[in-house]
C-alpha cells in the first residue's frame, strides 16, 4: 500500500491492494465474491440541512427546504418534498388552522376570550363570552349545545331552577317554592312529643290548638321557633284572655285541668314539643311550618 487511504481486500487467491478512492466517493459493496469499490453514486450533501432519499435506482440528495417549510410525504415510490408552508407561530398560545389552501396562523386571543367555530370553510374566531351580556346583571347559562345569555331578572325576582335539561327562570318568590307544611296532631299526656315528616327545617311554627271539637271550646294561637315560645289563650266564654310568653300552646279547660307545651328542638324533618299536664285535657292542634 503506497498511498495514504489504500486498503487490503481479499482477492481471488491472495490479499490485494484497493487504492484510495477519489475525494467525495463512497465505499460500495458489490456482493459475495466481488471486490468492493468506490462510487460517486451517493449524491453529495452540499448544504447544511440536506438529506439523502431513496431514488428510482440509487440514493439521491434532497436539498434543505425553505425556512418554515415542512417535509411532506408523497406516498410509496415517491420522494418526499418540502411543499407546505406553515404560518409562523410568533407568540405563545398561537395556533395553526387550515386556511383557504394552506395552514395559517391563528393568533392567541385576548384574555378571557374563547375560540368560537364559524361553520364549515370558515376560520374560527376568538370571541368574548361577554359580547352578548348587554345589561348589568346578565349571566351565562349552558344552553342546548352552547352557552347563552340569561337576561337579568326583574326587580325582586329570584332565579329558580327547573331541573336538569331546562334553563332556570326568574320568578317572584313564593312560599310554595321554599316549602310549607301543614299538619295535625293531638296530645293528652305530659312528656315529649316528636313530630316528623316536615321535610325541611322550620324557621317558625304556628299553632292553632283547642281542647275539643264541640261548639264550646277553649283554644290558643301560638308561635314558636325553638327558642321563643308565645301564644294567646282564650276561654270559650271569653272569661280569660291571656298572652303567654313561655308556651306556644296553652289550653285551660277549667281551674283543675290544663295542658301547655313549647318546642324544645327543631330538626331537619320536624320538631319536638315538651308537654305539661294538670288534671285531664284532650288537646288537638293544627300546625303550620314555614322555612
């Protein structure tokens, strides 16, 4: 080997000298039983960014694409090429959308905006959710398939839910919306009586009580919230009319027979009355629970 770059290869019978190849040539195998050689069939990569692609019968040079272009496959048997230019994304949050013929940059929208579709063949657009909130007090609600405006309600109306799948509405507040319970019970003994089935925690209970259902009865009208207990007690003949500031129910049939009670506990489903009995009295009462 008398030249720098020479190689030894196995010849037919003995090793042989393979002279150094020309500058830029490539060492190419010829298959079993053949001495490899240098070839210039490998295309030169002349520019930073060049690629080698498989051509029809030999590798080919694929020049570096223009700035911002992307390499696009052309299918089996075809050399890929740089052909579609993606619009540059110059700010954090930018997006790429399909333009008329090529992708295009969609700039980041203003703070608080949402990306709204404009239909087929139209570029989406950033839009403020508040564009349609034209009046102070308007709110957004979920419509059938997208958010929509719910206009501010009239003075002294309240937003009322209508259940899943329905838009809420503004209406005047009524007791039927907040809960009302009317019940009846009776008592003729001392001790605690637990009333249930109210279905909400009452803020105040109103009592109409009497000691019978005949024409001549003694009765009381009372109010109770669990801590304040008051009633008006009236005898059937009008001989006694008293304000009682410790009981919400107080019935006196006569001097020897009297029953009184007040609420000690208000629960999530009713209340408890503590009764005191002197003699014998059969007390019947209607109660109205308000939320």
